[in-house]
């Protein structure tokens, strides 16, 4: 949120001067690096509300935005209630002596220039940082969770450590580093993370407050470093699947054609079959133009992979929970089993997924592997409609919270566009995707469908017209037989 005003040059000079004095020693230890980025417009334009906080502004990007400034007094009241009397009485002096000198250092974490003097900057971080600490300490799943996890709303752990040291005994907790590290991981795991996190992943990161740069970074590492790599679209149609419809037709035909048929019965059954052919043609091939346009729009955003229901119905793929996080995604061709980690979906999930993807994209260079984005693209590719969600929910791969139904979850995944289609380097998740596509596209059922689509779909209007004409001729012939009798004229004994 870079601004221009008559104070901009003075503020710039103050920031650069402080940075030159303080950054050199810190950068030698690699403690400060650019890690809180402005979200690229290519992400924001798809869903602005997923990247711009709606209720709570933390840090320089959004603290003073009018839309979220009304929460300022809630933050101040929360901080005031958590501090002891000594801290309240000495607050001004503590901020001036301990937090203000960090002005130049903290700027190194952010990618933008902020027109803000050192006093305002230090007070803003004191209030926002202490409020964030209160949320982490209490581990409450309240209304601010999605805002807290937005990329532009992050507060560096460096600031939180300095605040903890300055306001020692905040909230009357025993606040050693191990306790704080465990609390950070607990907050990420129990309150925020949409994916389960193993004990090994938690232990792997060691001291969370030093391993992570901020909350979103810590959550990213907990998810991406969770588990090992080992593990022991074509048309969407509403209503019944084509396979189920064809099975119904076969049963109807069998029921209608016993071993011995009279001419009258045979004629009636031919008419029935003709009517059925017209019904099938309409069922398989007619679509509302707006619905088709919307589906084409969705398809253009997603990776090319069959949906859950298509894999389940056409090639009998089974879906099972993997225990190793997103790195354990695997398709077992021999046993026709797709292994996927469990994902917990609630009203905050879309914001968290989108911001993790945005953070990964801005943090890594163009040659890096976007493993989390590949996982999200995979889930968006295989979930097209509510039935896909229902199948995954039954296998406990999708867990829904707060009474979210299958349609809402399908809409969530359909709304996130693919971000890895043009990447040169891929993770092994792409290997699983390739295996799935290979098995599906080479299946006999799909080849039959492709043949029907190629040779019948483009001619369905003509075939429907011909079937209608045949039906009219047969109807007229049946009427003629009812009036004049056909057996004596055409089939004499």
C-alpha cells in the first residue's frame, strides 16, 4: 500500500537511514529476508476477497485500510486486557526503547515502501503483534482465522520474538522458546491447517519460531515437509452417468424381448427401442448453451485429468487415504487405487489454500517445483461436481466442517484456477497424474465412448431425425394393422 504525500521523501530517508544502520549485522545471520509479499494481481483479480482481509488488518499493508480499521479498538482492548499493570504503565517507553529501533530491520521483510514514520510503524507492530500473540496463545478458532492467514497480513516471527522479550510474562504464561514453538505448531495444526500434520513433520522443524518466517510460512513448511513419497476432462453430465443409463437400457430391452414374440409384440418393442434411442440421444448429447459455456470455462482453468466419478464409474478406480501428506499422493495401476491425503474443508479453507499457493509462487523462483500448487491443482481437477465430493467424503479423503454440503465444496475447488500448467519442473504428483490419465485414456470403456462421441455425437441431430421418421412410419404401420389386420396380408399361413 505505497502512498505518495508531502511526507513521503522524509519517510523514505528515515527508512533508508535506519536500514543502513541496522540491517548489516542482521543480514549476516540471514535472519531477515523478503518474505511478506504483495499478492500478484493475477491472483487477486480471480477472487480479491481471498487476499484482502475483511475484518482484521495486521501489518503495514492493511492496518489503516478503512474497511478493516473498525477492528482497531477490538485489538487495543484485547491487548490492554492481556497486559499486566507494569506493562500498561510503561507501554510508551517500552515501544520507544525496544520496538522503534527495529524500524529499519522489519522493513526488510516487506516488498513495498510504506509511507509511515518510525513512531507509527513501531506502535502499529506493537499493537498488531501483541494481538496476534493473544490469538496464538489462546488457540481460539474465531472470526479472524482467515484474515490472520492471508499473505499480506503476516507479522514476522522476528517481531513476535522481540515483543515476547519486551513484554515478558504476557498473558501470565511460562513463555520459554519451547513452549512458544509448541504453541505455534498447535495453532497451525489444530486451528488452521486444512491437512493433517504428522508428529514427524512437527519434530522435523525443531524450534518453530526460528524455522518459520511467519505463520503462513510455518504452515507451508508443516504441510510440504509432511510425510514421505512412498505409498503402499471429459464431459460432465447432470443426472445419471452414461454407464448407468446404458445398463438401464440393456435391462429394459431384455425385459421387452422374450424368446417367443408375435409380430404385434415385436413391432411394439421395435417402437419402444426407437423411442429409447431418441431418449438416449437427448440424454447424452443435448445441453444448454450457457451450461456448456460455463463448463468450458471451468475446464480451461483446470489440469487435464478425469474427475473422481469418471474414474470410479468408467475404470473402477478405488480411492483410499494416504498417511504421508501431499508427498504421498500416488496412483497404483496394478490395484487401481488412488491414494490421497485427507483434507478438512470449512469456511476458511479457500482463503488458506489460495494464500499458500500465492506465497509459494512469490517465494520460489520460476525454476522451482510448486509442490503445494500441484496438489491444489490436482484436487481442483478431480473434483468437478457434488458426486465427486460425495465419493471422496465416503472414503474420508474429504472431511467437511460447519455443515458444508457437497455442492459448496465442489464450487470451492472449481473456483480455483490452475497455476502450474506452464511450469517446466514438476513434482512426483505429476507422475501420479500421468498414470491416471494413461490408465483412463487407454481403458476399453473410454475408447468406446470416444468412438461414440466421434461418430455419433456430431451426427446426433441427423440420427434423431431419422429415428423420429422411423417411429412415425412404424406408428402408421401399427395403425394400419389394427384396422385392416396384417397377418393375413403379409404373413399367410
